[in-house]
């Protein structure tokens, strides 16, 4: 369940990209969802086999949810991945007409 995570503008031009080649994010989301975390709402919609797009209005909530995942990140690889995604989310919050796109395989 590898993902490519892209910050792009409205024309689809890439601003930044990070890769979840090891498929770490989706299992972490599922593990957290089982713990009944009320804060994980948007991440529940990540499609590991398709595309998921978050707009600028969703970035703030997305950042909150990524913070909720941090206590469940048991390895440095998962922590680094979450940090990389949060960097893209923060960049998305600072710009206009930017989208975070997660592309599954």
C-alpha cells in the first residue's frame, strides 16, 4: 500500500512530494482508528489503491490528525514519514489554491 504524497497547485503542478514506499501510513491510520480516536476523520478517507485529495480548507484538520498519529508511530521511519507529510500540509496552509494529493498503487 505504497503512497505518493504530493502538494500541488490547481493546475496539477507539483510543489513538493514525499513517498511512502514502505506502505506505513495506511496501517498506522487503521491501527489508530481501532483505538476509537475521535480526531481521525479525514484520514479515514485515504484510499490506499486510488487517489485522495485534500483542499486548503481541510489542511488544518489534517495537521491535527497527523499529530494524533504521532503517539502511535513506533519507528523512526514512521515518525519521519509523518514529519514529511506535515511539512507538506504546512506548506499547503501557507499558500493559495494548493492541494495535498495522496496517490495509492
